[in-house]
C-alpha cells in the first residue's frame, strides 16, 4: 500500500491589487497626504525656539505643542490612550473599520508602496507578467529601482521616527556625518526596515494574521453598523451580460446586476471576494465599492451593488427601534431631507450615544486638566542619611530635598515656605530661579526651637511646604501668586 504525504501548509499566493479611482479612493489618498504631512513635518516645526513635538527621554521631558510634561504628568498620556480607545469604539460602531481602511499606518504605507510599485512595474497584469518572465535587464532595473525607492522611504521614515525622541536637526547633522549613537542607529534601521518589510512584502498578512483588531471587531458590530457588503438580492444570479447587452430584460434572462467581472476581487488589497459576505479580512477600504460603481455606470445600472450599508439594509428588513422615535417632532421636521430617518436611526442608537458621550466627557476632562494644570511641579524627598538631628542651641533639624520643575518655556522664580509647627524656619534664602523647562533639586534644612520640639513630643508630625511662583512684575492685590502645597513630615527624635 503506497503512503500519501498530505501537506498541511498552503503557500501564500501573492496578491496583485489593481489600481482604482473613485470617491472613496480620493478620501483614502487625502488621508494619506494628511497623515504623512503631519508625521514627516511635525518634527521640523519649532515653537518657542524648541522642537514642537519632542519626547526627550534622556531629560525626562515631553514637549508637545508648547506644553512641557514631566513623568509626573503620565496621567495625561493615560487619558489620551483612553480617548483613542473610545474614538476607535465609536467609529467602529458607526461605520466599521474606518481606521483600518483609511488611517492605519499599515494601510497608508501599503498604499504608498503600491503606488511606487506601479510607477516601476505597471498595474496588475503587467506586474503579474513581469514576475512570471525570466530575469532580464528590463526586469532587473525595474525591481532594483522599486526596492531602492522603498528602502529610501523606509529609512527616511525611521529617521523621522527617531526625530521625535532626538532633536531632528541635530539628528540630521549627525546622520550626514555618520555619527549617530548606537540606539539612534538601531531604531532608525529597525523602524525603517520594519516599514520596508511590512508595507513592501507582508502587506495584507499584517492585517489578516498579525493585527488583533480584526479578531475582536465583531464585538463592536451590530445590525446597524455600516459595513461594506454586496447586495445579493439585487446582484444574484450573477453572470456575463455581454451577450444580452445593457438593455436586457434581466428577469427574463435569469440574471442579476452582477456581471461577474471579478474586479471587486482584483482591487481588494487583502484578496477577498466581498460577494461571499462579511469577512474579518475586509479592512473597509471601499476599493470594491469604487470599482463596482464604475462597472454599474458602464452597464447603465444603478450604483450601490457593493456599498456601505447596514446588515438590515442588505437584508431589507425593518430597522430596529432607536432613540429617534423619542425625538421631538419639531426637531425631526427641521432636519435636512437628505438626512433620512434610517440614517438617523443608525446614528442615534444607544451604543453610539454611549460611546459618543464617553468620548466627549473624557476628552473634555483631559483638555480641562491640560489647560488648568499648574505651570510647575514640586516633589519632596526626605534626607535618607538621618531622619532628625539636634544642632546648636538645641534646635531640632530635618533635611529635605525639593525638586522644582518649571513646566513653562519662560524663566520662573519661586519662593519656598515651610509650616506645620510653631516657629518653624528653613535655611533657604531668597528665591529659586529656573530656566525654561528646567528642573532643579534644592536642599534645605527645616528647624524648630527646642521648646516647640518638647511640646510636640517625639515622633512624626505633619507639615507642609508651600512653593509659590513669583510674578515677573509686582502683582496686583487681586492677583496672588500661584502656590503648590506638598505635604511631608517633621520628625522629633526621642
């Protein structure tokens, strides 16, 4: 009996997406230009003589559009991540994978790399023929030229990424002189080669196998979520229409509007057939919508065979009850006629309202916190060498280290006061001056007279430091200086 070897591995077939034009392609390219203008241009923008967006890990400072954030401001980063998550939930609940199809870096760079590939190798059929033919000078220069531009773009992307953590102008001078530091070399090459590999080779495999978003997006979908789908009731049975012509009686011919041209599969960057229903590989780029609308125009059929719609819209079932029914009649009468009731029902359902309310609430709280945050921060650390000691005259002394952090781009002056026990004094004379975005450790000794220490008794006693920001000019009576209060303790020895 002959043994048969069954392979459990199926080789990944290369996908050759076809170029497409249309309204959604225009939106996609508009976002490509917008996102890349921000990414590549923002590090070169300067505010107050400093890079507008710089995450200086060595100095432990983040400079974000005029704000100076310290590690103690980590709460704002947490708030930003929560806002991003709620925005993703909201967009997904409303219109599916908008992020994946239009703004995800993997989608954006794949679109750019595909455009470069088309400039050297042509569109879909020409690329397939070029890959199938034997090596020649024509094939060699086209492949080499494409990969050279890909590598250059990838390395420039890696350089720009590092420029968010190292001042990009000094980074550029060091790069030209080949004098980058080891970590700068590593991250520039790592991020650059990752861009080259992901957008040039892996492409749809990142979306299908590496990205977790496709796996849990279904939890945020319902029957009122806009998805890209195929209207099977209108399109089936599919078949070729060339023999019958555009004026054919489709009912008599037993055909639907789908002419089975296969263009929706050819333009799909993940290689799926949208006519097979909703699939997790679909990234919502709407390329199939654009190309199908073009075919419908040529066949003189109505657009929308492949379109954005809800599951209820594709199945032609009655929409579920929504908060629209509870809106005042005067409000619904004033709505534009183009804003249909079904669209309002789609937008004003409970899940969307909850996500939108949460997003507005958290975004408002984050902005309020940033706008009202103190222009400086203070940390108090006790001297670890001795909790307390007795000095000349029997006075009891504790030593503290205060870290004062200027969170503005101007030179500031601060005055320190200590309180908590009677006749408490400290030895810091005058004010403390800090330059723009500067942090400084200040050592000061706090003392109380022996009779106060005896009255308070041995042990730890509550006290506080008051650090006041001094105004640049003499303050008006109604404009007291800003003050931060930091609690600590004063120890009286036994």
